[in-house]
């Protein structure tokens, strides 16, 4: 199969680059916000559609699971066929999925529509990040742009419950999906006008076997966790799903190294900074996904707050993201990722520890003070993770590297909702005291995840770790050379 010639990126003016960044940020607002905005609407969806707890979990996880499963494929497709082309296709699919969600007459329809929505989202995230990375080639300028992009992503995740609460109380839960349609339309126009086409210097071949194994792993693990509360852990169905997940991981480890262009590029994981960033992405969003799922249920079902009041309770968290995320991005560009990662992990761990003391009648100001810790966490975790994923790697790997890190984020969110719902969800029927007691298991998990981020943040930013990143990048520099260049290098030796 002949590979398409790379399309050179035109010399863009500073204003044009900012417009490209704005379009990418607008697309990411709707994709990321739909992860968190749905959480605040879950009680209304449950009442209106008579949904079970597992139905509510799938409403969130059908979205994040599809994102995690197909992000790497979307990144490779964008590198081959053109990032702008795939980006536009993703916007159209996301808008259509949002329309189907808004019209959903039942929970099964809504879950299926969320999957369609997520298929579009895979073509936006991380393709938008690859567009940003290629639009700003200078390292310092790219770090600042990534900081802005990441802060917008974090802000969308944090402000989703606020906007969702206002829409649910004022219009109804269907409005949280209707609002995506005009934003997508504007982004489509902006993409056509301002975003230049770009491809990777060396396009990667598709890997259908790797894609299938990835889907089996993620689907089997998440389905087993969510349905375990209905079927029980001793169920043969659950054991078969877990076995399929384990075997698919073994298959990936055995099959992927044999391919010239694997879906799961295992050579990236020879870089300690990259492999740590991928792990921290899973841990970070697992903790935040669990926090959002438990918190929105706690505020509405235990404290009796409305959807809008629930969103307003998370407003301080969103305000911190607005203020601190750009600072974290600049700090990463100036001094590296170690300090922001350490602060983020410590804030998550402290948030989990402080949440252990929250009860059904804890004064609301004290509860909101605890939420500030999660705001500090979200403000400082995204810029260093994103920058670490692409720094030191050749441009041809930008789509794959950001895809894997983004897949880690979505996998973390999926697992956070699945695990927290399984631990604390069944206790909702027992009243506020029972739910608070069950939720302590979730907060212990969050505490451990925060400590793990601190450790990995310190390990991944040392000198030895940087040397592994340089050696991993050299592997791809060798691969990216054409056959003639490699032959010439051998002759000179």
C-alpha cells in the first residue's frame, strides 16, 4: 500500500494560529463537557426514563468507553488521511449523536446515542491536540498553547455540572444535548475557514486485530464491573468477561510488537515519562470520575439539592480551574512538569482523605471547602500530562502519543464511574447514612490514586527518566527515515 505524501504545514500568522487554537478549544469544550454535564442530570434521567443504577452508569460509561476504545484508531486515521478532514467528520458525527440523545425516548436509546456521540468525539480528541501541536512547533510556544488547550479541557469538565444543573432545572435534561448542536455548527465553519490540513510525515497502517483486542479488553472489564452488582461476582458471565479482558491484554502484548505500525505502540512505553504520563492519566481521571459520580448523587439524593444547586456547589472548583490552569501551563513551560504533578497528586490525595469525614449532615461550607482540593487537582494535572505525552517525540508520533494519553484519560473516567457506582451506588436505596458509609470506600481509592500520582510525578521527571525518553525518541527517528536514508546510514557505518 502506498503511503500518502505528507502535506506541509503552511507558515501561519500569529492571529491564524490563535484562531486554530480557538476552534480546537471550542470542539473540546463539547466533547469533554459531555463527560461531566451528564452526571448532574442522572437523577432526572432516572426519574424520567425509569432507569436502573446500571443504566445510569452506562449512560456515562457508554460515552467514555467508546472514546477510550477508538481514540488511538482515530489518531492514526488523522495522521494518514488528514487531521482537518477527520476533525470535520468527528464534529458532524458528534452533532448527530447529540441530536439523537436529545430525542431519546428511553434509556436504551440514550445509551446507544451516547455511543454514537462518542464515535464523533474520538475524531475530535486527540486529533485537536495533534492539530495544536503541529500549529505551534516551537517548544515554548507549544507548551503555552497546550497549557491553554488543557485548561479549557479541564474547565469544561469542571463547569459541566454547573451548566447541566441550570439546563436540567430550567428546561429539562434533553437540553444538555441540544446545546451541543449550535456549538458544533460554529466549530465546523471555523474549521473550514481557519484550520489548515496536516498529516504525519509517515502515515501508519491500520491494525484491525489490535483494535479488536483493545475493544474486548475495555468492554469486558467495564461490563464486568458494572454488571457485577446485578449478576454477582460469582456469576459465570462475569468470570468469562474478566477472562476475555485478561486474554486480550496477553494478545496485545504478544501481537503488537510484531507489527510495523501497531495500534498500541509499545515502544512509546520505553520512555519512563510517557509511560508514567499514561498511568497518571488513568489514575487522575479515575479519581475525578469517581468524585463527580459520587458527589452529584450525594448532593441531590442525600442532601436534597436541586440540579442547579448541585452545579453551583461545584462552581468554586470550576473557578479554580480558570485561575490556576493557565498558571500551571506556564509553569510547565518554564520549569517542567514535576511541581505541578506533585501538587496535583497531593491535592487529590488530600481531597480523598478530607472526603472521608463528610457525612449526611456535614455543614455545606465544609463540603465546598473539600471540593476546592479537587479544583486544585484538576487545575494542575492536565498541562503537565499533555506536555509530557508529546515532548521529545518526533512530529510523526504526535497523533499516536496524544491518542494513548487521551485514551488513558477516558479509560480512567470509565473505571472511576464503574467502580464508584459499584461500591456506593447500591447503598442509595438505604438512605443518606448508608450511602455516605459506602462512599468511604470510594474516597480511600481516591486517596491512593493521589499518592500514586505524586510518586510517578517524581519518578518520571528525574534525569534517568529523561534519558529513557531520549532513547525512545531515537527509536522513532530511525523508523521515520526513508529506506534510502537508512541504506545510506548503513553504508557510512
